[in-house]
C-alpha cells in the first residue's frame, strides 16, 4: 500500500522541521511527513564543537525538540530514513532496511549541506572526522579521547571553534589553512587579530600550507603537506560545506550559479509544487541584489518558515540576507556582515574602508576591553556594504545593528545618526560603530 501525503519534507534539520510545523499550524488537516536520514531532528550542528569541549554533557542537549514533540503535533517523522528516489508526486524511501513508496502533492527539499572534502589522500583512515550530524559528533568525541595531538584542516568558523574546544580539553592542536589567512569571510587586516589570538593560546598555526595526504596504517598517524610532515593522533576536516542537491537534480530542479537550488522569494523551485529551503537553497543577497548562498541556521529557519507557509496555501516571501555571522575564538569575539572589501570590488562597487580601535566602555568604568570596527562603504553612494568587528565584548549587538542597516540599504550617515543606547556599563558615549561612521564620513569627503 502506498502512503499518500499532502506534503513531504526531505530533511529534519532546522529548515525542514520549521516548514513541517508551520504547515500543521496553518492547516491542521494536512498530512505531513518528514524523512531524515540521521537519528535526530531539530538539532543544532553549530553546537558540535562545544560538545567536544565538554559544554554539553550529552549529545541530546543539542536537540531542540525530540521526534515525539513533532509526532504529537501530527507530523509523521521518519528517522534513519533515506530518500533514494524522487519524481513528480512520488518518493521511494529506505526505512528500517526496506524500501517503501510514498505519494506527495507538494514536496519541500530541506536536504541541507554536506562536508566539502578536499582531494586529500587518506581521508578514509580511522581517526579522521568531519562534523555535520550529531552522530558525527558522538563518533568524534569517542575518537579523540585518547588522542594527544590533533590536526584541524581548515581555518573557517567550524575549524577554529573545534581548535578552541580541543585546547579546552587538553589537546595539542595544529591548524592547517591553505589560504594566507584564517577566516576567508574576513579581510586580511582583521583576520590577523584572530591569528594572534590563536597563537597566544597555544594553537600551532600553518597558513598558506596545503595538506596533500593523511598517512598511517589503519589509523591516521601523520599529516603530509606541501611543506612538511607532522605527527598527529587524529584529524578534523573542516574545509567547508556544499549544498546537498542530489534529489533536486533527480527532479530536474534548476540550480543557481552558487550550486544551490534556485528559488523564488516564496521558496518555489523551477518544478511545480516543489519548494526548497535552508542550506540546499539560494537566497537574495540584500547588498548585491543577486542570488547568493548562506549556509547559516537563522537563515535556514526563516526559509523553512516561508516554505511551510506557502505549501500550506498562504503567501509569504523571504526577502534575503546579508550574511551575518559571529563566533568566539578563545577570548576574542568575531563578527561580520555584508561584503568584504575584495568581494565588494568584484561586485562592481567602489569600496572604501576605515578601521578604528577603541574601548567598549568609558575609561573610568571597570571591565571594558578593546574593540576593532572595520566599515566598508561604496565611495560613490555612501551606502554601507559590510563590516567586521572583533573585540573582547560587545560584538554581537554591534554587528546585529550594522546588519539591520545593511538589509535596509543604509548609508554611512544613517549609521552615524543611529540612535544607539548608551550607559557607562555598556558603551562609551561615542559608540564604536558611530565613531567608525564618523571617520568614514571624513574618508568619503564629508565634514568631520
């Protein structure tokens, strides 16, 4: 017997479960099924580095809602279920060792992203880990317990968070980054602050060094690069992610220039009654006005919310995003939003930048720290294009304020006159953001 559903959602991550829940709230009579190939739904992969660092005693702490919660909402949730084939109105799913057929009226692809693995020999050795699912996290935590020296390949957000948390539990950590600087979403003059924080906390950093092989018997024993060989007991590969689009290709769904699924603002794909949301789908970059790819949990949740609303018969749109992100590297908060200088130039803007270093609180009030704000604007229009902020405290609020202005096409003058809150325990009277805007006005040829 073939099960029939009004909506099938493929993927039980943030986008998928938000979409499914939205459908049931708006249209309680709808039959909704979710297929997730891991054993968990509604989980937080961003928390995996902190699970390694001992902040979460159990992997279950990274689960927002259990499967039972969604089943009580009337959603049929299938875990350890892999969709092996989709066609118009049809899906074949491997569940519990057997394949079953399902029919659907609408389909939401929330298949997420997969690790982007570089062409390195030896990735299949024991002791080599990636972090994407909660099962990956459990396997990695067991695998590094007896390791003393651990390599991290990749100096992006996840790689540096893994490095910090491995140091926290007493490991020797060596980071390899093929580019000249860590965190390619930052400009080099800001990334250098992150590199200094890493080395200050005992991380062995190898920049501009390409890993070509992982060697050992059955288990990894050393990392071989284009510059040398290094003994290690375990390796984390954190070289980024790519959109998971295999099922989209089966359906003939059009992909965008980023490699992710091309969607409308309603999350509609090029195939009728098929939606895509989350890390599998593109979104409009509100700075450039062009399709872009934002594999970020807040974006994924909102895309799922919109996809669910439209699948339920409402009309909703996701306007886009600006690529706001924040992390912590030991005692340094690192935030960014919008375009880097290099990206702005490639997009056809005439970028001008300023960088100011100041304090997060007045000199007389205890507990403040240094903070660096870099602003990027278009010389011709004065429009804000992006910003990067690093410091000991107060980065989150400031990068969020800047992101909001970016999303609305704000100018440097808008930032200067922004009515930001002030009190000595939180900020100086000239907030670091406003101070940076003041300097930028001068750079743009305005009155100081």
